[in-house]
């Protein structure tokens, strides 16, 4: 993070210390609870999600030409392949003959992808290589039967796909004011230390909600992370559709006393956690020496979801020497978010249908929730008409 921006955040937090306050929205907000339940609304959300860049992995998963992995989290079957020139392409994992799933393996390295149904084969670049008994298809051009290519871009080490054939992708524009800020962390030089795909019985938006306010820390996380974080004093800044919530560690108390002068940028960053809420479904969390990346996708119903969790750090930190550290970190990560945040969200999912007034109440001290859900409804309505 640029020093000037970091000092601005530090001074904002110090102001909240002085006044025992936090970032406030102009007024309370009321949100329709049915958006977590309604099937028609869920379909409209999916249509909206299909128009935005979504994170489907990390570039370090496919380091060499021919390396690939498959992914179904967006709701579309994807095949992501490293090309000969080092670029990355993404395709629908569907044979152009009869729509059979082309590749069943989760990952690997191939020169050619061969359909298990009729043995049509496709090159790494998606082009159709061969058709058994071609006389049966003499009136079609092989050049027109390559795999359907998806809009894909690698930025900040992450692989982004817009899950709609023919759509445009511009991740820098999508990130807006946060693109330059994320560049300052040199994420292109980082690697995925580990990742997991999780499923859970709650709406996908609850995953994002958990990173949009710290009001719940004192009670929900009283036996886990609350001793290390303040549940107050947090800046929130909206930039376009995206936002950034700053978690304030108890270690910031000394910075509040002395100010940022004489403290290195690296040490200042250790006193906060940066939650970048990247619209519509990703939260990227800076945790002093690594990033957590949470990307939430709708499940088969409005009441379940699929979540990709990635831990991203430097190559040196991802070495075997540091593996015990990351094992411990992952245990804390899952134990806090899944066992606490998601556990209570599951109870909300189970009871929210009983709300007589169909209302979720967002406080003035929860500006991230208000901004995110306002933008989400706007985009769903704009894209669906």
C-alpha cells in the first residue's frame, strides 16, 4: 500500500480512537430479507454475476504450458489452460460435437484434450485437432468447431473469468480505484499456498456480509479473534461498486499513542487488516504477510453456496520450511469463519423466512453492508431490466 494512503487510514483510525467512534452511514438501512430466499431473485442475481469478472483460481496453479485445471464454481463448466506463450485461456469444458464433458480430471498437463464420448480431440489453444470418421462431418468446417472460449484475464496473480461467451473483460477497470493499491502489494510475484472449495447451507451473500462489518467481533468471536481486534474504530471506503473495510488490531494502540512517524510501512500494515470487497462476490483480505481470497458463488438453490478459499503469499513463505505455520493459520481461518460466522449465518438462513416485515436492519455503523447491498440491487435490476 502506498505510504500516503496508509497514513491517511492511520490518522482516520486515530480520530475514531479520540472520539470513541467508527465510520458511520448517514442513516440506518432496511434490506429485503427475501433476497436471501427467493428463487426468482436468485436467478436474476446469477444473470448479473455472469456479467462480471469472477475469480476462478490463481496463476500459480498452472505454471507450465499445457498445465490445466477444471472448475465448476461459477455455474459454468470451465477448462483453464496455460498456453505455449505463457498466457492463460479459459474454455467451456464441453465438446463441440454433442456437449459431453471434455475433461474429467481436476488438473494435470496435456497436449491434447480428447472427448471420452466419440474421441474428438482439441489442442491446448482450443482448436479442433481431429474428428474420427470425418466423412460423417464433411459439410462443417473444423475451424468453426473449436472450444467455446471464455473471457479470461490474469491480474494480481489471480485468474478472472467473465462466465459468458463473447463478453468483454477488463479487470483493471472493474477494480477501479483499488487496482493501483493492490498492485503495490506485488501480488503477481505471490503463489497460492493452499486452497479449498467449500459448500455450505446458506446464501452466498452471507459470505460477503461477514467481512463487511466488525460490529459482531466482540460477541461472536469473543473466544477466537476478538482479543486481537477492536470491534469499533474501523474506516470503510467505497470506490465505485467496490469497498474497503479496515480491521483494527489491538496492536494499533501503540500507533495511536505515537502516530505513524518513524514506523515502517511494513510494521504499520501489521496493525490492521484490509478487507477489499471486490464486487460482486470476492473478499480479498490482507493479513500482514499474506492474502486470504474468499470468492462466493450461488449453489443449486438460494439457500446454499460454493466458496473458493485461497491463501496467497510469497514464494519464500510458501516453502516447505513454513508449512507448520500455514497449517496453524488455516486451522484458525476455518475455525473462525466457518465455525463461527457461517454457523450463525446458517441459523439466519433457517429463520429468515419467518420475518413478518421482510426486513434486515443495517446500522449506521455498518456502512459496508449498506453500500454493498445497495449496489447489488442496482446491478441486478439494471442488468435484468
